[in-house]
C-alpha cells in the first residue's frame, strides 16, 4: 500500500488552509493548484486547498488543520478537541495515499453557521449586530467549507484579532449536483443561526464526544 509521510505543519503553514503535496502526486491525482482536497485521519477529515511542495519532494504531506469535518463512516459528532484545539492534529505518521482525494466543488450560494467566540462576554455585544456577520465573512473568505464542517479560526491571525474561536458550518448550499464543498466568496449568503462562548460550547460538546467519539482518549493524550 502506497503511503505518504506526514510532516508537521510548520508556522508558515498555520492558518493558510493549505495542504502541501509533491508535484508528481498532484499530477497523477489530477489535483489542481489551490484545488479542494480532503485528508482523512483516524476520526476526522481535513478540508484543504492543495499546494505543491516548495522543495518538490515526493512521498510527503503537510497540511493546515483549520477546516475539519467528521468521517462518514464514524458515527457521532466531532470530539471537542477536534473542534476547538488550535494545535496541529495528533494523527498517525503515515497516511495511505487513498486518504487524500480531490473534491468536487461548486459555487457556494449560502451557509448557515454557529459562531463560537473566545469570550462569552462578547456574545451580547455582537449577537444582534451587523459586525458579527462581517467578522464571520472576514475569517471565512476564500476558505473551502462543507456542511458539518468546523473552521478553527483561532489558528488564523485575523480570527485571534476578532476573538472568534471557531465557526460551525451547519449547512452549505452549493451549485452543482455532485458538489461536496464550496469556497466562501462575497456572493455567499451567510446566515448566523446562533452565537455562544467557547466554554459554554465545550460543556455541551464534551458530553456528546464522550458518548459518541471512539477516539477521544487518543486525541486528548
């Protein structure tokens, strides 16, 4: 079985939403520059924009885990650490090449989101304001998302500046029958369904994770 060695996501990759792959691997898999790819790990799937490695080396993968969604073959919700941990993912050292695949994309017409702020005290200030939707668009602009995805905004400089921990994309509407993901653009309609603070969100999420996620202990090591 052909595999890719997983290298750490260094600081220059943090918050970029990119996945660095060998140019020959990209050519074999018909992966286009900045095209959408999904990287499947033990309990999560990371959504990234493909980018060739600067050194041209083959057999390696580095990716920024800013956008994460659940695996279709693993029941339950994403565990709390998958959602809010802004560090690099603790996954295996090697991935089968079949775990990296291109995604069909379409024009993203609308998304419904839940916003998790770093500080609950900011919720009442922003909940009914236009500034919240503008902030959400700013942290999501040009990012590939799909339904049931979480964008960990705390990994980006802008997300930290705006004090947005993460954005949960509950639903995503794309043009195209086979479209799995879409990129957030100025034409994308953003509907904010709920706003909460990080700690309150975690209290509920941890309970769901302990009940459903089979890899919580692994992720919390």
